[in-house]
C-alpha cells in the first residue's frame, strides 16, 4: 500500500503514487456512501470510470451497486500454456496462425451468423426470474465465442523458457451491458422514490438485498459472469483448433481464468459483505490470476497473497493513463507502429483510430507490478509475439 486518505467517512487506501483528480473524486464518493464497509481501495491501475473508478474495490453491507460492477459484467482473462517452443519456424507461421484465428473468431461488433451450441451456454439457471437474460438469450447464442471491441484481445505469448502461451481477454458482450443498464435504471428510480441521500450525480444508485430487485440483479449478473467465461472458453477452443492444424501433436495445460467487473458475497474482517471489483481481480491466498499489460508489453501469471487490506484483490491490468479519444488525438501512429515493429510483434495498429489501444495510452506495467508486491507474487512473465485486437 502506498498511502491512505482518511478525510472521508471511511479511509481510501491507494496502491499507487499518483492518482488523477477525477479518479480520486470518484473514490471520495464511494468512501462517503452510507453502506460502504471498512475502507475503499484503489489498485495501481486505477483510472476514471462511470460512477466508480476502474481499478476500484469496495465492500458494502447488504447492498449491491450495479455501476460499481460496470457494463461488461464478468469481463476477464483466460490463459493456457502449450508444450510448443518459440522457434524461427514458429515465428514464420505466426502470421498465418493469426489469419486463421481471425477467420474463426468474429471481432468488434461482428458475431456468428448461426447460433452456437446451447450446451456451451451457462446451465442450471431459472429464466423465470431473469427477464433480461431471457430476452437476450437468442442473441447471446450468436455472440458466444466472439471477441468484441475495445481493449479485448487474443494474444500469442512466450515465457522466459520460450514456451508458447495463449491469452484471451473478453467479456459478456451485449448481454452484460443490457443487464447492467436495466438494473442501474431500476436502482436510480428506486433511489429517487426512497429520497436516498446518495448523490444522484455520483451515479452510484444501489439495491439493498432486502429487495427482490437486488436478488434479480445478482442472479442475472452471475449468469453474465458465467456467459463471459463460456465466451472465452469457446474462443480458446477455436484458437486451439487453429494451433492443432499447424501442430497436430500439440498439448495444452489447464485453463487459468480470472474475472473482473463483478460483485460477490465474501467474508472480510469477520463480516459477510458484498465485494465489488470493477476493473480489479480477486487475489486470495494461493489463487492463480492473470495481469495483462498493454498491447506490446509484458503480461503476468500471478499468485494471490490474500492481503486483507485490499479485500484480497489486485489490479486487472496496466490501466489507462489517457482516454481513448485523447490517445487518438495525441499519439503518433508512426511512432506506435515502429515501437511494436521493432519488438517483432505482429499487431493490429493500422490507422489513427487504432491508437486508442496503443501501448503509450497505458501505464507502465512494470511499475504497476511493483506497486502491488504486497498483493500478488509473479509466477510467470510473458512477452507478446502476436495480437488479435477487438
């Protein structure tokens, strides 16, 4: 932990040296909520979000806040180790491997023309109490196994022993956004009816678990988390199929999965509370996690240390240091392309609009990792070889 701000209703604990003014303003809003428990955390990748900072962790007493989860519910990471080694021969095949991945996995706003196998969807849910999921289910069948846009990616990487890994970052696609928007609107309307003291301009409308609406949101949120995992798993299967085409005898290790953008009942400091992790991941003692860098920088497989001060949490990535529009306006396309080309990374920066996800738009991942040495320990360091961007 870097510092503590103790001027609000509860303290704000920061795992970073510098925090932008608006991010701190949002953290102060969190710290003054009447139901916030113990303290608020800002992870080392923290930056401004909607209502709650990305990279924020908040525990609440009997209340859930849809905007403290976010719109891409269950967004997260999957990583798998292969038994392939990085060789000149492998490098020569990378371009074709990426081309085949793009054929099999829709990116951006694209989705499959046909519904995918329903057996791959989350099971054992009762749609009677899940109106949004029920409405979006058929559309979601075509979005299963698709990357989406923004900062989502499929990356081929190597570790220090030159062993090849596959990493995927993606979320719940449109179904997560629909659930988020639906229940945030309900929460706002109810808070108005209750004459809630929570400032509506803070965009932190809440649902107490004494209401049916809170349980409905929690269940639909859990479905979206499971859908996001199913989405990543199907994409991983498609990537594995491509690699098998090139290397029929390839073997894959077990999937490492970690989600961000969710809320969960957990016990901390002797009390059952709802831990909201928005752009943050769990780092319970011994838990394996994934902290990706930006396009063109290192990523890490980590093991959680279970630090109680962070509610057993850590960062979910490098974190932005400039917004998407600012990056497009201010970064040099030529410089960013040259930076990646010099590293020999196959990338997708082609035009000015692609600069929103350029490495220079993000914080230094090495510094981010240094700032959370009390939260996680690094198990594997991964360097990028090729990336498919959403």
